[in-house]
C-alpha cells in the first residue's frame, strides 16, 4: 500500500515537474516521423528492470506518448514535431497519468531533440534550468533557446532506448479484451 501511494506521488510530481507553460506550436502541422512509432525500452539498473516508452501515431501530425509504458503509473502526452532555433524538436504536452491524475498548473510542456538510427532512439530534454522556463510566449522561448545555442547544458543528459521487436506476425488480428459490462 505504501508503495502504491509513493508511486502515485512520484507520478504527480513528475507531471507537475514539466518545464514550460507555452507551446512552440499551437497546432500540429508537421507530419510525424514514422521511425519514432513503436515500443522502446532501456535498462534501468536503479529500478532493476526495463523502462518502456510507447509512441503511437495519434494522427498524421501527432503522437500519443506513454512513459514509463510498463507502469500502472504511466504518464501520457500528446506530442508533435516543431521547429525552433534551427532545431527540430518534439513538443510534449503532458496531460495525465494512468492513475487519473491531471496537471494542476500550466507547466505541461517539455521539448526534446531526438535521433533514430536503426533500432536506437536517443534524445535529450531541453534544460529548464538553462533555457528560461518562465518564457511568456513562443517567441520568447525561441529567443531563449537561441541565446543558449553555445551552452553545453542547453539540453539535459542523453537517454537511449532500443526498439522492442514487434510480434512475429505484425498482420495478425488485434486481440482486444472484452468490453466491461455496462459499456455496450
């Protein structure tokens, strides 16, 4: 019971720990990169297992992200590609957790750079301690990103995930669980 309470608090803290209050793009208008779509994992020695990141297409220009996807306390975000300061960034808009917790303030945005090479996804989050997290507009945030172009700390530490191989028959029919009673 204490573990569940701790995890709920940790998820709420992570959701509240987003860095920015302004989006760089208000309307997703760049096509998704299909290379990002899939289930990704990395070994987490501290947790004693694998940590998973799930990226699904939500439309032509948007993703649904779940992290850590293998957790009953997963965080959920909408994500879209955007341009700022000659960078292609992934704009993450965190909106809730698997426990039903929703953001309680306006700091719902994070921005990440990423590369996909084969089955490896590498990325870095924009560092809110270096790039002004209190920017009042998209233009001010872009200016702050540009002003820190030479800073080695403009982005946080790099993370690396490996793509999880899909099932042997990707064309097999999806197995959906039955609908709960009363939902039909």
